C-alpha cells in the first residue's frame, strides 16, 4: 500500500523492512551488532566460559589446598558469603572447596593448571585483537602479553578477595565492597586489554572498556546475589555437586558474554565516526590513530578463532 503526497503528487511508498534494517545498520547499535557477529561473539563467550571453568575452579581448589589448615574454610566461606548461600547449597560449596589437610600437589597438576590458565588468557587475547581488528605479533613477543595479563588478573582477583574479607562486618560493608570492586574493575579491565594488545594503543583509550566492563560486571554481581542462591540451592538439591558446578558454569557464561559485549561496544566506540562519539573521544582525550593503522606494517600475523 502506498502513501499519497498531500500536494497530490506522485505516491510515496511506505518504508520497507529492508529500509529499516539498512537504517539500523547505520546506527551505532547496528554497527555494534554487526561487529559482534563478525567476531563470532556467541562462540567467543562459550569458549571463554568453558576455559574459565577449567582454569579458575581448579585454581581455587588449589588455593584452598595450599592455605593453612586453620584457614581451611577461607575460600568456601568467601563463596558462601558472596552468593549468600544457605542450606544444601552452602554445604555443597564447603564440600567442593574443602581443604583436605595434608594433600600433596604434583608437578604435573600445577603444569596442567598453568596451561589451562594460559589458554584462558590466550582466548581473551584473541577476542581483544579481533575486536580491535589487530593482528597478533609474531613469536614470543606476541605470546608474552598473555603471561603478563594472567599475572595481573590473578593479582587483582586475589586483592579483591582479601579486600572483601577485610571489610567484612564493617559499617556499610556492601557499599564499601561494591565501590572498591567497581574501581578495581575499571583498573583491571582497562589494563588487561592494554597488555593483550601489546600496549600498541594508549592505556587511556581503553578506559571506556574498563568502565563499561566494570559497571556491567558490578551490576551483574548485584543481580546474581539475588537469583544465584535459589538457583544453586535448587540445582544442588536435584543433582548434588554436579548441580553446583552447573550453576557456576551458567554464572561464568553470563560473565563471559558481558565481557564480549562490552569489548565489542567499546571497540566500536573507539573507531566510530558518528559526531557524538567523536565529541566524547575529543572531550576525554581518547583520540588516536585507528587500531588498524597502528597495526599496519608491524609484521603481525592474523588472529584465528
């Protein structure tokens, strides 16, 4: 059906679905969706979540094994407090992260754990390189940032964990812990991509990534403290420890998608030519040559999926 002009001229066809799709693709949101699809964001999120589970959970169990016997419940108590667990869910966490006392840690176990952790950081590195459309530097020079970023990530997580333990029971504990976590998250999620991009972009240009990722993770953390207790309790009652691991996997999966989406949005903001984006970058001194131009003529290799 056509629309007739008020002046009696040639009828004008109404906008079609293709017109609206084309208009959406020209918007910042549309370009972000396209960048997410080009990055294979769903696959990236699934891989990062699975790699995080195989690396972080065993690492936490290792930490719980190495702590002194008098602090044997430190890790488990942290999980119980973080998710406000009760009943069977709390018992399941205590059992999962129980300190066996005189357990020995083999060299092979530590090596496999380190390999899993490095695989996780390499996956993150590929995501950041793909989002900013940069290639990986060849040889050791391209792999070294993953080692450094792993150390930064572990140090930051450890500091946050013990900081929460220090403010436990203090006035406004939740507010203080939340603000500290958010500020530390900004520092973490601006520094990790800066390292994984081999410091080829100015650290300041990655501040939007740190701010958005930290804000989204903090908001999700607040939301998960509401729904995770019931979810973990239900899964634990139905499936035992296997149900507890399923709940943890779903939690990691949501965090992984948050990380991918925040990375895609901020990388698109960094290269967007829309006036509002250019004004914000100019105002906050976030300008610089395009990432593709920075990566040119450096002998880089293409990233893989």
